[in-house]
């Protein structure tokens, strides 16, 4: 898995914070594992594909 947030489908701009944030929907256990950082790569990374929706149309 990769940890390149800029290419992740969960990485989005939050206008209230005026910054990019990870919007992965994590439960309490997943958030704990994520914050502990037991792995070098992000286990929630999903490659973002801007053209995925266009190909289905």
C-alpha cells in the first residue's frame, strides 16, 4: 500500500479549515490503530481516479 495522500480518494479539501484533510470514515478501533502509526504505509489508502466515473457513463 502507498501513503501518498495527494493521490488518495479520501484526501479532500475542507473549506472550513482551509486545508486538505483525510476523510476516511474510521471507527474507534481503526482510528486508534491509525494514530498509533504501527505501519509505515496507510492501511486506508485507495487510489483516486478522476476518470473512473467518466468511464462508467
